[in-house]
C-alpha cells in the first residue's frame, strides 16, 4: 500500500509539478526563499517516487528491445573471483575484496543483505558493477556504497543496466569502503545470484567524439544534419566530470535543433544539453528533460558562425558513464520567426501582461518585482516587494493583478502601489480576467479554479483535479469568455462548470493566449518553441516560433488606446528576456482586453460622494476598488472613477502622467 | 404755461432728482450682489481632489477658477453647499461664488477630505484651510 501523503504535501507536489515544467526551475535552484522552497519540494518528491517509477521505466524500455546497449564498462583487469561468506549482513561481518576482484553471492533468503568492503586511496574512482539480470539471474539488485564510518551512505543505485545496478564514485579519503547489495523490495531466494565487479572507471573511446573535447578549442566537429556520438564518463583526471563539446557551423536564419538520445537507449541517466555562441562561453540555450530524461533544444541562429553544443551529466544524477547520440538538425522556422529580443535583464520573468497604454509588464520571480517594458524597450521597476510574482493580468479597471508566491493576489495601481487584494485562495498561481470583469484564479492547494467578482469577492470554485495531469496550470480566457486552463500537456476549458478537453500535446504547455479568431498560441518551454493551434485544438503550426530557450508566457500587444494588436510577446525565464514574434506571422490581433464601465452615471457617483445617496453598497465597493481600496468610497475613489471614465484629463495625458509617476 | 405751473414742474423735477441721487448720508444701504472667492491653503503640492462645505446666507452659483479643475456641488440647505473639486489643486483661488449680497456676513468654507493625485486619501487635514472673501 502506498504511504498516505498529507493533503498539504500533495498540494506542494502539485506546485512542484508545475514549476518543474520549467527547466530553469527544476535545474537551477540556487538562492532565495522561493527557489529554496522549490528545491525542498523537489527533494520531497523524488525520494518516495524513485523505486517504483524506476521499475516502470526500465520495464517499458525493455519492452522496446533496447537491452544490451549499455555495455559501458568499467573496468580493471580481473584479479580473482571471491565467493561470499555468510553472515555478511553488516559492516562488521563484511567480506573482503580488492579492486579488480569479482565478488559472487546469492541474495537468499528474502531480505538478505550482503556486505563487501574494499580499501581505497583518496581520489580513486571506484566502479562497482553488478551482473545479475544480465546473466539470467532473477535478482533485481540494489547497491549502496557506505563510507569508512560504516554508516554514511555515499551512493545508491537501483537500475543502471536494465535491472542491474552500478555505482561510480570518486572516494574523497583513503579508507575502507563498504558495498551493500540487496534484492529490490527485500526479495531473495535460492536462485537470486549475482556477481559484483570491483574496478576503477575507465573511459572507452566511443562513437565519433575525439577526447579530449572538454573545451571549445578541442571540440569534436559535427555537421548540421549529422549525428555525433560519444560517452559521458567521469575521467580520473577530471574531477569536475566530463563535458563533451561539439562544434558546428550554422548560417544566419537557420533554426537548429540539438537532440540527445541517452536515456532513450535504456539507461537510467540524465544528460543535459547546452548551446554556446562562437566565443565558446556565452550560453545561448540550455535544456534538460524535454524528452523524458533526455534533452533537446531549438534555437534560431541570427549570426553565421561556429557554435558549440555541450553534453554532460545533470548534477546529482550520479557519476555512472553513459553513451549518447547527439543529433544536430536544421528545422524549418515557423511563421513567427525570427523572433526579436525586446528587453533583456529581466531577472527570471514568468508572468506577462500588457497594459492599456501598450507597455508590457513581466513578473520577475526571483527579483520579487514587476517590471515594465515601454514600447521603446525601456525597462523600469513598476512595483517592488511582491514576493515571487507569478501570474499577471490586468483587471477591467486597468489595474494590474499579480499572483504572489506568498499566496495573495496583489492589486497594483497605475502608479505602482501594491496592496493585497485577494487573500483567501490556498496556493494561487495563474490569473486571468474575463471581459465581464470577473477574475479567475488557479488554486493548486485543492486543484481548483476560483472565480471572483471584478472587485475581488469570491464567487465560486470549480474542481479541476478530475482532469488529471498537474495544476491547474496556466489560465486564459477564451473567445466566449470561458476560462481555458492547462493540466500540463492538455488544455481544457470550463463549460457550464465542467471541464472539457480542447487539445492534447506531447509537451507541457504554458501560459497561452487567444487571438480574435480563437487560435491558441501556446509556449512549450521544454521544447523551446511556441506552438499554434486553431480553436478546435488542431495544430496550425507545430513550430510557430522558435524561442531562444524556454518561452514561459505569451500575450498580445495593445496600442495606446488599449486595443489589442497583432503583436505577440513572450517571456523567456531562463535568459531573462522579453521577446516578440515576427509580427508578419501573427495573423490576427489578440482577444480584446476586458473593460466594463461602472454601471452608474457620473452624476450619481458625484451625488453619492456628496451625501445624496443613490449608490448601492456594491456601487460604493466598486468605486473603492477603482480607487484606493481603503474600505469606503471617498474622494480619492471619485478621482479614480473620473479618470477611468475619461472625465478628467485626456487619456493620453493621464497615461503619460501615470507613466511619469511610476518612472520615479 | 402759467408762472405758478412752471414753478411746480421745476420743484417736482428737483425733488425727483434728489430722490435718484446717491446720497449716503441720506438713506440705509441695500443688498449688493457679487462674487466671493474661495482660497485654499494646502501643505502639499500634489493634491488631486477635495471635498468641502460652504456655509453662508445664500449662494447662487459656484464655479472653478481654473478650467482644468472639475467641480461638483450639492445644495444641502439654503445655507449649506457641499462640493468636490478634482484636478491639480494648489494654494490660492479655487472657486468663485456668486452671491446675492457680497456684504453679507457669515460665508465660510471647510475642507472635508483630500486625496493626492494618486487617489490616496490624506490621513490628516492639518495645514489645510479654505477662506471666503470678496
């Protein structure tokens, strides 16, 4: 029986699933409370999930007939074959072997533990390789390496070569190290034999790579359209690990795809892939885990020259060597290519919204700020101090709503003043505003959608857990005003309170946007491109545009009057860019942004302010929401109302003044 | 015309002329319609909106001095008008009042609420004042 996971943890795991869809989130947790939280969540998720999922994975691989591809060996000349001597279930009773020996034994009875020790010198690169499944034994072994203190677990492996285990580990100090072998799931029996090869890691010449190739200067060459193959192997003389550089020449205007096959060959390994510019140091793109554990990226080349692809093992994924194949392909760009970088240095921009003056707003999740990018590309801080801004949307009154990692939705005035606006959602993440002004939130705490009035009053909750996947993820309002939301690789819409699936894709789709024709522009961050679907969910352009790395959210531009236009913007979290697709490829303007005039006359608003009555409590609440949101209708709210309905100053003047105010 | 009759006409004309002449020493003053100016004293340079009250015997109309301001008023009674003025407020004349008798005593004005130009309500009205004068 699976251990029962507390509800709170489930919610956190859902959050994890969402954020881990972004490669940067999953791979680069470094500093800051938000990233630390993600890292903790990731750790929490991995530990209980590993054994079962590994078994499923290896068995599915085996079904693909890929056995035998992992013939990488570690190796040392065989010295002797040593049979186990029971009891050997503890470090105190461990059997002795030396490097080069082959240890043999049987895991019997069920739950049997066999322990071996080997004396090593500091810096030696130990390889412990089990042969059991591969020699016909029904044993599914697990392997652990214990430090000289007899307690500290240094390394663990379940399945490396099919069901067989292997550990490669550089020992930090001289001493006696212990190797423990068990049957998976405490299995055991008379026929469950094994052999363990104790050796040091040696790297074989494999494939078309030419070691050393750990720098741009020594890179192996590969042509576009060809494959490179090699082995990632922890070199004894390279404690930092093996990085293989591949050089290729690409022409401006080409869109290239780099694609690694390694895990796909049946190995439980985790390769990562990066692309560097001609200087060999400027990283242009990075990917991990687009294709299962394998990696793939696409990139639009804007300058003809030599580029470098690197292949390495993901940090923390073990030191076991593995072979790989790198495919370097040219792909056909989409109608949205080439893309243009509109702003740089945006931190890690996730959410995206366009204001009614045409300025673009992005949330920097690590900088705890919302940045504004003017039409000239000038970047200013619009609002600071909002923890981990995630989803962004403008409400119908022209105020920016920002979902924060602290669990609140903030409302930010045009002057950049932020106040907590919605605080009763569990773990809100994405937000959208319908043309009728109603606000929609995703809540990861109970996998639901929540609907609020334009002034922030909770109205209804809709269960989204029934659709499976994760999330509910990114959210957008469809052509008829209904919310669409992602559960990862699928987009659903809510019809009469019930989810209906619109489309399914191989990749995780993030914050998407609609044009007036109902077409859906959806970024696939791990695939490094933006896809275009029609209103029925059919693919219109699998590659609408190739992002430089990992597009996270898209939004249509607006002009100075607030009308949406046929310009499409996207955030790129990993490289901190705001990008724009080629406008020539954007066929239609975006869905109009919502705006609802307050449902009363100017005279009524004035009379209500001056004590004549006539306004309902809801009217007063709306007016307060338009203005300073201090809980009552006052002259500040009245001023905001006059501005909203255009009764004071021209729109352009007011907008200019707002810009000036928030530029300070 | 006889001599006596000519004398009567002259006397009548003279007496009528006397009645129409401006003779301060000779009669009590009457009501004099005109304009009063409401002036604002503010400690801030970024006021954007204000509500106020006007009190006085009678106020016919109120209008803003600066056309960039918007004024909204409501007559609560014969002697009290409340209003809101929105726009870039500053020290000095804000509103002109048309009254039936500028010499009448008792016209006063008070600030009720002020918001800055970013819609934020002032917590304190210290330093604010409105004065009414011809």
